[in-house]
C-alpha cells in the first residue's frame, strides 16, 4: 500500500486540493486527480470498531467532513500569514504572497532572518556605476568584503562601512546652556566643525562641534530668530527674524554683511540656492506676508563688499485666503523651489527664468494648511504635509506634476487599530525622506506615531510608536537609510531603525531639566558625516549625541555665556546696520575678546578665560575682569581689560576708521575713553590700572594690576581686624 509513504497531513492536503479544484475552472483536473488517489488509496483511511483499516472513496471522506468546500484551503492560507507575522514580523507587512522568500517567506524562522554577511561579489557588482541595493534583512556587513569590493570597483556606500547596529552605541557627548530662551534653530556648518544655534533671546551662537566650546556670539537681531541657513561655500550665514528682516554675516570673520528688508511679515524661512544662475547666487526667503523673496547676490573676492540686490517678490496674498508662506525646500541641484502655505496651496518655482525665477506650479490639493515640505535627495520628487491629515508625494511625469496621496488614517494590515477607529482629525506635523529616497517618513499628532511609506507605491510599511507628545524633529541619517532621528515636545530623543520589526529603536534619551521636568525639543540635525547629532530645547540648551567614547574636557563648563551677550546695542538707523555696543560704542564684531561668565553673569576663573577665542595666549593679568556688584546684588563686569587692545579714541578733530575698523579721531596724544565717557591720559611705560568700584559706584580707587593681589590681601586683612575690633573694643588702639 502506497498510503504508508504518505503522512496523515499529506493525505488531508490531497483531499483539500481536490475540493479546491472541484468548483473552480480546473474541475476536470479534480476528477482526474480523484480517480488517481482512489486507485492508489491516497485518501485517509477509516477504522472499524475492531481496529481494522479500510480504504475510503472521496465521497465517503467528504460525507464525514461536511465543512469542507472549495474556500477551505484558501482560508487556511490567508490565516497563516497574520499568525506568523505576530511571531516574526516581516520587513514589509503590506505585502501578501505565498511565494515570497527571505523575510517575507511563510517558512521563515528566527535563524533564517539572522542572515550572515553577503559575499564580496555582491558588494563588487555595479549597475550603471552604482552599487546594488543590499537586502534589508542584512544588518551587519563584513568590513573585509566591503573593503575588497572598494579596491575592485570603486567607492562604496558609507552605510556598508558602518553597520546600522553601531548607532545603538550613541551616547550623550555634552549639554551646554548658552541661551536664556527657547532655541528653535540649530544646524552644522558644511564641514561639521561648527554648530550654530539661534534662539528667542535674539542671539546666534557658534559652538565648536567636537567639545562644545563657545566660539562667538552674533548680536544685532532685534527680534526672535525664526530660521538660519548657511550657503554651500560655508561663507555666508543668514538669519530670518520676527522683526521682518534678514541679517547676513560672514561666517569666517563674523562681520555683518547686510540687512535685507523687503518683507512686511515675520520671516518663516531662509534658504540658500545650491545652484549658481547666470553667474549669480540666490537667497530665498518666505514670510507671513504671503510673499516669497529671491535675493540675488554675487560673492565678491572681498566678502565684506558682497551686495544683495533688490529682491524679486512673488506676492501670493493677492489671492483669497490665508497665504502665509509656511515652509520651503530647494531641490538637490537647486533648480526648483517648492513651498507650502496657509491657503492650502503647493507652489513650485524654477530658478533659471529669463531675468528672474519663474512660478511653474500652483495647485490646491490639500484642504488645510501646508506647513511641512521636503525635497527628495535625487530626482524630481518632493513630499508635502498638511494639517488635513494627508501627505502628497509629488513627481514629474509626462510633462505634468502628479502626486500620490498618503492618508494618515491608514493602518497596517492586521493592526489592532482599524481604519474606522482612526478616522479623526489627524494632522501631519513633519515629513522627511530616508537617505535612499525609497521611504517617506511622516509624523502625526494621533498617538504621536511615525509612519513609514513606500514612496513609489504609497503603501504603509511600518509604524513607529514611542513618543508621548507631538514630534517636530524628523531627521534621516545622511548615509544610512535605516537610521532616523526623532524628537518632540515630550523630551524624548529616539534613534530608530525604520525597518526593524521590533519597533524599539537603537537608542532612547530623555531630556530632563533639573527642577523643570521635561525639556521640549524644537530642532535637531545630523552632522555631515553622520557620527553626531545636535538638538536644542525650550530651556536654551544645546544637546549633542554621537558615536565613540567621548570624554569632554573638564575645563569646559556647562553654562557658557559672554559678558557682552545681552548688552544693549545702539541703532542709529533704527533696525538696520550699523549697530554699536552701548558701552564701548564699537560694532560688536570689532570689540575685544569678551569674558566668559555663567548664567548669573559671574566671571569664571582666569584659567577658564583662556577658552575665549583671542585670550588663549593672554597674560594672567589680562584674564582678570573688572567687576562690581549692582543694586540687586549681582556681579557685573563694568570695564574690559584694555591692555594691548586698540580702542576708540576721543579728542578734537574728525571721526575716521583705522585699519582695524575702529572709530578714532586724529590727535597728537592718545586719550583713553572710560565707561562713563570721561578721559584720562596714560604715559608710556606705566602699568595699566584696575578699577575697583563699590556697590554704589561712588568710590573709585585705581591701583596697578601688578599690585592686584597685594590689594586683595590688605582688604582681607583689614576685614579680619575689623571683626576682631567689633568683638573686643579694647583692641582699637592696636588696630590704629
């Protein structure tokens, strides 16, 4: 009997196949198969009451199982996938196939998913000069094979050199407090050596990325900083502010270059165009006045002479509705600019018009404000996110702009949440692309989820859960398409593997501010090399995380301010340049090196003052600030140490600028300007003096700096004697 060669499972499967074929288009095959299995006794046997075996016909077996029909086998197959997905999640939950292999196979096991490295042939192969796509199931790459393939066929992706799992080793490098208000803007310079922060305290600060040292403070803004940008040459720094102006600095010298005035509303964004058009560069600005400005300029050999021309303004407010321009993004090559606005419109501008940029698209496909937009790293594709609960993937095809709509109410197959339960007022808070442009990433306000979409099909493939408040920071890793940085108002910082079935993330951090609770995170960026990331919060902190065993120098304090940070500026021309320091009457960038102070304005010890650029090699005497106590009992620095520093002169004659840009008036002898405007001559060769002032500032005693320690010792000695005098009046004669 051939039945001995078939298991009970095989016999039952044979029966199910026949029942499936009977009512389908292949019913003739069912009859042939029935005759065959009956002749060879391949159907399940029956047993009589004495235990004897008896062969059965198909009709007899079917009579014992009336529930069998043609849909029985497909239903079994349909249920196998979801049951397996709960145990071993696939990379693409939306794909259903009995024939899939790899991580989608119905035969997958934990061991099969833990696939080893690929061979060097896979890394070496090229298609159109580009490496082949690596299967998502491969998470760890053999560095030797990758290096060997690089020698054979050229450069390889950096994501192959550094495994995604390395990002589970990210740790906090340092936290700096450098602003007194919320910091909404942060970015790295193009070399990754400097971090720039812009805050609501009207200051822009430059930090050394590797250790958090404060390099400079840019003053001059009269409104909160709303956006900052650096051009591709790493020369110009632009800052848009609430005061409706845009200020430009030379990032190399920190000198102000220009103040751009043309908008009638708050500046919502500034972007340097990567493309040089007809020999000119462009800076694009957006505003709540409904205008998009294109500022044309050409970098001069002398950067300080760079001139920004009158802007080309596209006024979109002339149409009905709220036309606040809320977001903008340049294409990678800089030929196109996409914008989103409060009137539900998406607009695209082409930069190489005859005389100026040209609007080529204006459509209203959203039903609410479009407040997030991002261009893909390659190709003519961008994604727009709206408060209407949808995101649109725009692409150019057949001479038309088309789109794929992503509905944020969509749920994963077999999810506990149903589409009916999630039909609520969902808003898209942020959009992003992964490094490969294969996935579109959206953050929503419903359950504060992050959703991963296939950018070509529009299918939802992953949902990341972990945040407990709205997410406004979505930053894909610059090289590794699996790695995503997210942060939000819950103070959580999460490094995700967007394709992992565990949905746990590589690393979690919680920004807890002592005595304040959770610190909401407002902005974040990856460094150009992808090894560190910088974030800013609502309490004025700069937080930097990265790979490697970082150990911060112990001499760099946590609170980093310059004593001139919040000093008032004189503005002879209103909001515009030039601005002068109220105390020294000198432009901020021409002032001598400031002193490093803490949050309360108390100067740090002399050894820490060498952290200030320009004071690294200063004499010890130049590191002692002149301090006083104000009426509130707070310590203040009242006058800078001016030794070896060229300062403004005040004498009879006409005001000029010297070679260093300082204001001076020609005379036969120098007269030093003091804080209160009084002048005093100083003979050559004499020691500079230190001003000690009492709390009411009525008593001024000038002593040589070289005698500073002696003066302090005498003051302390006098204080001790005075205490003894109060305790024992008989010692008055001794004290005298």
